[in-house]
């Protein structure tokens, strides 16, 4: 049984939200004492989607490299669009920008209480087409924000990872 389901949302679901999901899986797996593949058995589901995503696209190579350096894995990522079912299934939804948050709420106005920007202070800029260094900086920003958000639910996560 899933006790906690989190959804990360960006635009195309090939950079930011997959990075956030991969890093959240790592932090939550460390917290739960399982591998990322064992999260479901531990009651946790982490997903990502995009407001303008195509079905089945791979993460960008730069995103995969950036999260790998932080212990995440995007080897099996397949992009997917945001759907009402994904929104309804999530206990919490973290968007990369305020525009993404508004797009999620356009799909499902009733999700307002559980839909937040990943970083409450600022949008996470899209690194698409930028250098590996920009992806690395974006991944680090996402990682820090993911840890802070997970610590809201699991206070011990602040020390994990």
C-alpha cells in the first residue's frame, strides 16, 4: 500500500521534473533504508510528468549525467504528460515554476492545496540547450529543494543524502 505519492511537474518531462524525481527517489530510499527500486514496497511512489510532454521520451543526456553525479538514475526514464489521474493519485505535487503550478490547477482546480512550486522562493529555470555546467547547477538546486520538501513530510530527511 502506498502511504506517500509525490508528483514532480515541468514542461517536457525530459529535464527538471525527471531530475527532481530521480533525486527524490534517492533521498527517500536512503531515508527508508531501501534501494530506489524498493520504494514502492516501502509505501512511496515518486513520479514526474510534463504539462507539454510527449509520451515515452528519454531524459536529456545532460540531465542524466547531472543526477548521476548526485546519486540519482534516469536510465529508464520515459516522459509522460500530466493527466488528471496522476494529479488525483498524488498526495503532493511540486512544480518547477509558477506557470507549471497554474497549468496543473487548470487540469484540476481541486488540487490547489497540494500543488506547490518545488522551490517556494523562485522558479527552477529550464536548462534545455544549455551546457553541462548549467544542468549540474540546476540539479544541485533541485536536490536541495527536494531535500527541504521531503523534510517537511519526513523530518529525518534533512540529514539524508
